[in-house]
C-alpha cells in the first residue's frame, strides 16, 4: 500500500511525490491523499518548521529500505509506523546513529524457506511453501507464531517478525523476535490432513528451532490441535522431550493455563489501563470486536467481565450484531461455534436470541465507545477510522497485528482517540508463552490464578513503559510513540553491547 501526497492546487505532474505507507509524519496544512499502487522511491512534500529535517531522515531511511526490500508492502508499512515515531529519539542519541542501529535492526538475521509435501485423504500429494523468519535474537531466542493461511508470504512474515521483536522486548522477558508459517489453507481440511501437513512441515522446521534457538507458537490457522501435531513430530525426530521448544501446547503435555485466553485478556487489561490513565473506565461502555478466533473470543469474555457491553464479532464471511450485547448464552454459543464446530457466525445468529448476521460486511460501521480489532492486518483504513470517529469512539486497542493502516492511525490520533498499538496491546499472548517456557524449564505447572496474575503484571508493566516514554498531545498519551521508543531502546542497547554483529 503506497500513497501520493500533494498540496491543494499544485500541479500534480510536478508536485506529486510518492510515499510508502508514509503518511503524515509531515504536518503540512491542507494536504490531500490519493492512493496509488506504484512502488518507487519514498518521498515527502514537507512544510517548514523544525520537523523538516526529521522527515527528510525518515524519507531517506524508507527510500533505502524499500530499495533493499522491493515488493514487500506489509513490511514497509510496519517499519514506517515504527520509524515515524522513533526517528526523533534515534537522531538525539549519537550512540545509535554512529552504529547505524536502525538500519541493522530492520534486516532479519535470516530467512529460511522450504517445501512441504503432504498427502490428502484421497492419496493426492500437495506441495506448499514453508517459512521461518528469524528476525532478531538480541533479547533471547527467537520467539513468534506460525501462521497457516494462503496469504502467507515473506513480506507478511517479515512484518510480523519485526513487530514481534519489539513486542517481546516490551514484556521484559528474555525473548527475541521471529515468525513463520505456510501458505497452506487449513479451512475445510480433515483432522488427518491437518496432521499429515503438520508432520511434514516439522520434518523440515525441526532443523531450525530449539528451546535456546527459536521457539514457535500458534497464530492464524494454528491452534492447540496444530501445535499438538507439530510438537509430537518434533519429539519423535529429536528423540527427547523438550517442552520449551513450542508454546501453546495442551495442558496434558506441558502447556500453560490461560494461554488460549491470554492475548484477548491482555488486550482488555491494556485498554482498561489506557482508559484509567485518562480518567475513564470500560464499565458501561459499548465495545465492538472484530474476529472470532481466540483473541476475539476472550477479549469479548474479559470485556464482559469488566462490565462492558460487547455488540459485535466477525469472521471472514461477515459479522454478528447484538444490540443488547453478548450474554452468557450467546457467548457460550460463540465459543461452541468457533472452537468446536468451526462454523460460520451465521450459525450463532440462527441459534442465539437477539443476534443479526450481516454477510460480507464489516463490524466497524456499528457505533461503539471502544474498538478491539482482533481479526487481521489492515482491516481498518482511514475511511473506516473516520466512521468510527464520527460514531463516537473514545479508545481503540489493537488485538490483531497491524489491523489499522498508517492513515487510519493518524485519523484516530488527530481526533484525540486513545490508541493502543498491537506491539503493546496484544503482547499478552507472547507474555503467557514466556510464562509457559518458565514453567517448562522448572518442570512445574502453575495455577490459573498464578498465570493470570503474572499476565496482568506484564500488561501493566508494558502500559507503564509506554507512558514513561510517550509524549502527551492534547491531553492524550501517544501510546504508539511510547511503545516504539521504549522497545527500540531495549533492543538497540542489547545490540550495541554485542558490537558489530
């Protein structure tokens, strides 16, 4: 996704210059945005003022990054959203600029790709692509999920691995950042087909992972079932039990309590802390949620527990609207439909009272005070963000990874909406994975209460780090800047300690 920026009334052929998702780091008045699909140099048209030199640095940096990594729009977007807020801090610290640390930390340590051959139930062989992006291990072993989805490619995995590095740094647990997966599509496949695919994938992946090397977990398309198959094959190939090599395991073989709930719970804890920081609360507020996987389901549950009214959930085919909010009955049906039956939300609407289903529609047209996007990347663009602002949104916390475009984030921040970026707001999942690793290392199983208490400590620590590093604009904490700067400093200082590696 790329953007052209021009000043009103200017000659387009002379003054239009291309940008990556690079919008609005410049603050020139009266500018308009026009979308384009070209992928040339990143450029800014900048007004006067002290920010001009910083914007030139952002432009120069992104120009080089895009040249070195062509045709990777998701990765460009993730890096820009990071660099946009970190660049002033980076330029103020010569130890970072002299070491060119920003250029180094946007290059992954390595990318592994491989073929996965598996057999369907009819005996027909299929071949898929498998990947592991080991992005940065300065804070500890690579840590990040595996995604099974047809959209999986190097650009998406690089963006996810990059974000994971800084998300993990915010937890203060000893974890680096990585991400992996395959373009395999699990929907509609039998358990046997899923098993054979997972076993075939691990036959290659096991060479590249280990509890002190790289520790994968689940992500889109990879839940407890898939982790079980992957772990079983790893155990067979390695000929020993190493629980800490994969997280998200079942409770019967080294998993942790509330790992399934952790990301959704963490998003709501972080959102509540943001609201309280601004003298507000989730209690009594209307909450819209997108998605219906683990993150969304347990964000719904935790928000209800906080006294909120949750009025939406969605899947790839549409969304459900509950004007009176989820209750115990409708929530139980939601869990059953998605966790057991793996069916469409249309089934929820047919079985629960007061639920309407809207095929092919987005939940973000429904008025809400709080938004929790928990589906996938770039589900909210600037037009949808403007609709949310018009409908009275006060706070938004990202449950998915990069669910808002760069433009959408600016729309919310310009409207003084409290915004919680994914690397902070959805860190509960990887935080709980770190706790699972700790239990595996100690050969202990913690109670549900212990794990939930530790998870809340992690999320509140992340909130405090963001506030400590964040500027305040119009009375609203800039959590995006706070999360980026805080995590950048931790990773950068570790990298400096190792010298030029």
